[in-house]
C-alpha cells in the first residue's frame, strides 16, 4: 500500500502534536528547580568555599534527579539546546542565573549585607518559574507547528 507525501506529512504532524500533548511539566518541577538555583545563588553569595562547592554539587545532583523524574513521568526528555525558538527562554534563564550568581558573589565578598543576596535568590526563584513555564509553552507550540 503506497502513501503519498501529504499522508506522510500528516502522520508526522500528528506525532509531533502527540509529543507536545505529553510535554506537561508537573506542577512541582519548576518550583524545585527554582529552589535549587536560588540555593546556588545563596551559596555563592553567603558561603565559604565548602558551601560554594556544596551548592554546585546540590544543583547538579538535584537537576539530574529532576530530569530523571521528568523522563520517568513523560517517557522522554527534550534538550533545551534542541528546542528551536523555545531555547531562548532557557538562554534567558542562564543569563539570569549568571547575573544573580555574580552579583551575589560580589555583594557577599565586598559587603556584610545579607538581604541583597536573599533578594537575588528570590528573584532567581521567581524568574526560574516564569522563564521555564514560558519555555514549556514555546516548546509545545514549536512541536505543534512542525517547524
């Protein structure tokens, strides 16, 4: 039985839409990622060398556990580097994290003030949730569009 290219394209579009429908991030995923990143910012702003190393280890181990849980729930993982235009939201998250971490490191190293570092950590937490939810929306749209 032969199929034409229009049928093939239709099957591909249906498969992409089915994947997009399965990409529903659990409600707890972004807040936990936000806590991990906020903890990373706090570690760099308030801690000594051991705390900074612990912050990196906690972020890496926690992120790996989150990715594993997501794969277990959805059956697959989409890298932010292969997410088309949706990847810009993760780029923004990377910039936010870098800026908050450098600012916290500077504030913690040059002053005795604690509250600005806590504010940066809170901004990281909220920013992570907002930017990651925007990523999810953009990724689903990208997959449905079939671009």
